[in-house]
C-alpha cells in the first residue's frame, strides 16, 4: 500500500444512509484500495449499529467526550475497515441521525464535535498500530476534524475536507466555542466566526489542507453567491486549494446485467421485459416514454416543478413513477399527481432500494430537475441502465450528462436531455423533447448506447483522490 487515510463521516453504506454521502463514503475504501491507499472509515455507532460492536475489537477509551465516555471499536465489516465510535450519551437514541421528533437534535454541535474530536485524536496518535497520513473529513458533521488537527496539533497528518452539500453548514451559537474545544483567539471573521455564530463546515473550510467537492462544475459554482450559500467568499479565498472530483457509482451493485431481468447494451431485450413488468406492477399503460424520479422530496431536488410540467407530458403520451420521501407538502403534491393521472402516474412514498433497481431497469428516462446538485447519483444510474437522464443544467449533472442538441446528435454523442433555467417551463420543454426523441426509435437506441458506454465507475476519480493524497503527503 502507498499510504493510509482515515475517512470520517456521519453515514456509510451499507451501515447507515440518508443520501448519496453514504454511497460515496462506502465506495471510497474499495476504490482507493485499487489505487494503493489503505482507507479506514470512522462513523458513529448509532442505535442501529451498536450490535456490530460485539464482533469488533475495542481499541480506544475516551473518558471525557462531550458529556460522557466514548469507545472506539475496530474491525472489518462487510468489506470495510470500520471504526465505530460508541458514545451512548450522544448516539444511542431512537429517531433520525440528525433529528428527533421535534426537529434537529439539540446537541448536534456536541455530537458531531465528538465524532470530529475522535477522528483528530486517532489520526494524530494512531490506533492499534495504524496511523494515517491523511485525515479525510466529509461535510459539516466532520468539519471540526481538520480544525482540531490545526488547533491542537496535526503531528504531520494532512487533512482534506470534502463538501457534498453546502446547504448543511453545522451552525452553532458562539457561546459554545469553549465547550466545543475551539480556541477563542480564532474567533474572528477570517477564522471561526460565521455570521455571529459558529459553523463546523466553515471551521473545516478555513483549516483543511485541501478542500474538494464532488464535481468540477460544483467546485466553480461554490465560489458564486447563488450556490455558495454564504460560504462563497471563504471558498474563493482558498481557490488554490479547492478541486472538484466527480463521484462514481458502484458498478457492481448498479449493473443491468445483474438485475432480475438482465440486459446489456448488446442485448437490450430484457429492458423491454422489465418495462412491461413495471407497468404491470404499478398498473400503468404508457405509450410514450416512462420516466421515473428516485429522490429525496425536497426543494433542492426541484420536485415542485413536477405538478405544473407533468400534465402536458402525460397528454403527449408520457408516464411517471415517483419513489421518494421528504417534505410532507411535496409528498402530498406527488400523491395528487398520481390521483389526477391514474394509469399514467404512480407514486410510492418511502425508501425502497429494491424498487429503485426495478425502476432503473424498466424505465425509459430518469428526471433530475434539481435547483442545485453537487454531484447527483441517480443520473449516473440512469446512464448505466440506458434510462436516459433529463437534468437541469447545474452542478455535477452537467459534468455527467451530454444533452441532446442538434450538434451533439449530429456528432452522435448525446446521452440525455439538459435544460435551463431550472423552472417548470424549461422542464416542460425538456419533456416535450424527450417525447420527440423517444418517438425516433433509431435515435433513441443510439442515445441509450452512448449512455451505457459512458464511464460512471470510480476508476478515474479514485486515481484523482490518490494523486491528491500523494501530493499532500509530507
Ligand atoms: P442526495 O444525496 O442529495 O440525496 P444523490 O443523488 O447523491 O442525492 O443520492 C441519493 C441516493 O439515495 C441515491 O443512491 C438514490 O438512489 C437514493 N435514494 C433516494 N431516495 C430514495 C428512495 N426513496 N428509495 C430508494 N433509494 C433512494
Ligand atoms: C450530496 C449531494 C449530492 C451528491 C452526494 C454525494 O448529498 O446532494 O449531489 O451526489 O452528496 O456526494
């Protein structure tokens, strides 16, 4: 192995997931092993994970961890070298990872400070004879880890902070500065101060040796006020140490060859069978393109653009299946769409991994009308399955999809439909374009072929991370 990395995050597939962050954190160790880097992953032992510690070794005891004691367990679980932080006073509770029945957990600043504190300690001091060269922190939950290295001694360990989504910033009142073990003299606008308070993400952004985000385009967008969400100046000031490395997807898990009704770019018959099965499952009859949405139902994802755009699409022959959960108002709007268009639109509220595989197998197109999208994974699943992506021109979506235009069609390289601006009118036009493309069977088949040939695995990105780590090494 070339070197060692301690990756720290609040989510990791297959253990715990609320979004794409978990997919990426879970995929990186395998991808980087191929590039010669030994990566271990530190996550909290939430209530659902405490059972795992029975098969692991206790490697650390930390008596004073933000209101109680913490223990770190180590072991190889499901192919990942896992470090679990068991701190029952912070993580052993019913409810969500970040919120309980009344909203965000009141002690989120302390909970994720504890995770970050342990990451910095394990990195600095090493654990069970293993000491990393690099500490790789993900998002606001791990944002204080680079700060703790910077302020309490890094002992030669270099830090990388990856921004998966700048909308979540880990805000805390300034009065917590001391409790969170942050130095008072660093509380100034160019340091820890953030609009009169603290932000663990900002703390990481000002202290990490390198900052990455999950697509090159989002790296550029983050320095602009429309996307930086208050942190654009902080990121722009460190532009020389910011890069965008595109996410990949796990092509072993997301593979049309491995589905219940298998198919491939060379033998597409299985896709038609999967489509027919899907229509039966949801009681749909769709002469035009059958589109899907698999997403958190939130403002970020542009879900509110569907109700005004779908009626015209349905009239033109299209159909839609939505799988997702989130904002109750958007869930209601999706149910309303299905009721208004029985036989053409179906909605399943909830989280269902197995269903998502059937959807990508059987559908013709996947819609991702996001207002902002750091990378996005579902458009990449779509490419791999010949389920053509219809995406807004933002973030990682335009780093991954080649929109159909007269020029890209003439060159034979188009893989989907790209629209802008992100509004209902533009989405409606994109859907009309989708219907027209679908009607031209030869053109559609060509686009499917292009999409399925587009590289979406981790290889290129793993080399990019490996090169970054190598360059940072003392
Ligand atoms: P984000 O992390 O912003 O939610 P991504 O596109 O990066 O967006 O990742 C979302 C991940 O969660 C993908 O793997 C997607 O398939 C999955 N996902 C989202 N909603 C659901 C759902 N309701 N059922 C199954 N999988 C879902
Ligand atoms: C975030 C972003 C998404 C990205 C994922 C993984 O959740 O919203 O665009 O794909 O992180 O990096």
